[in-house]
C-alpha cells in the first residue's frame, strides 16, 4: 500500500493539540495523503461506551483511515500512560512493517512523553510508596498536595489536573523517586526525559490557536455533546462498574450529579465548560515544554489546509 506514496525520512508522525483544536480531522486528512494509520494517544477516547462524552472520531472518520486505541477497552478497566505505551509500541511496529506511516495523535501530553520522550516507568516507588502518597493526599487534601507539588516539581504542577487526587499522588511519588534515584531536581530530570533520544525517527507537530478561539470551540462542543445524547450515555454507563480512570472523563461526574438531582443540567454544563477550559490550558502548557515540535497556528484554516501545511513541512524536513 505504502508504495503509492512518496517515501518519508521519518518512522512516526505525531500530531498534538489541545481539546477542540480539530486535530482528529486534520490527522485523517494527513493520513489519507500519506498512507497513515492513526494511533490515539487520548486517555479517554480509548474507552468503549463514551463516544459522545469523549468526542471520539465519527464513524465516517473511522472508515476513511485505520484508527487504533479508539473504543478499545471496557470502562471498568484502568488505563495509564504506561499501559498506553505498552499497547502502542507493537501497533507502531506492525503499521511500519506493513509499509504504512504510524501517526500518534492526541492531546494527553504525558502519554506522548511516555511513548516518544524516553520516559521510563521502571522507577516507580512500589506498592508501599504508592500507598504512602495516596494516604498523604487523602490526609492533607488536594489543595495542600498541589502546593507541595509546586515546590517539589513545578513543571508537573503546571500541567497536572489539580483536582485529581490520584494524579497528585502519582506526581508526588514520581518526584520522590526521581530525587532519590538521580540526585537531580525533578524539573531537570523531566527536561532530560523529554530530550532523550527516541527509538523512533519522530516528527512532531503541535496545533495551536488563540485561547479565546479554543474556549469558544469547547463551549460549542459541550452544547453539541448534550444535544447528541451524552446524558443518556452516562445514564447507561453508570449502571455497571466504571474504573477510576474512566470516571475522570470530563463531564462524567458532572452528568452523574445532574442525574442524581444534585445540580441542574445548565449547572452541570457550566462546570464541564470550566473544566474543559482548564484542561486546554494545561495542554497548552505541555506544548510549550515539548522540544523539537513544529507549531502550526490553525486559526481560520480548514483541516485540508492544515494537513497540506504539515505535509509540506514533512517533505521539507525529508529533503
């Protein structure tokens, strides 16, 4: 199949961008022109049963080019950056062996770092350390834990969901492991990990847009999500067990609160918009810290035009 396309001097194309920037449609347009297959680096689109809430690619998009790790696991399963890297690596090899271009597409910065940035999960603190930090965050609360993380690892604090006790505990655990193992500040180690030599020849693109444009698109997406059936999706899903990680999908807890009569639908929507804005802000912070990434301002551009700009830059790099 790949013989129909001009050979490229890369083994992976990565497209990163904040929520609502339009990266899924851009990725499909690029994949169609380069013989690519998309491997999703999205921490929530991997779950079955949440196509509306997690804004998974449409059926038409899925039919146009092969997608991987979309609706791939059940909601009761836990998912992590380490699990993503474990699943993505053989997919990348298989796609390349078949002569196609592996494309890593998503907005979860830690997942891209886990796969492409040299991050190693071998240095986790073990069960006892994990339990220690889980208990610590429970005792002091998320606000105090977040302030502690700001001191020990300001880079991690700038990117993390400060309302998520599980992720705060893991970040504090990672800070302790990195400090004891390397003697370096975690921020310095984080930069080294991003800068580590990758086993792949990767060309990475970051799609950017003015923040007010992103927020406007996010608000439209939330409105569309509610009109297309997200409430029914959550109502059905919560009848079975939902994992801790799946329950972190923005909108899940808010719509559960609405279904339980704790808030109105408009109040739930307002919280979803607010959390989505914060998430986009954290994604933009990740983008600023990624080395060797080509940034493309997509404001006012159609997906095909953005795809053309990416392909032109790929060929310029290959020359």
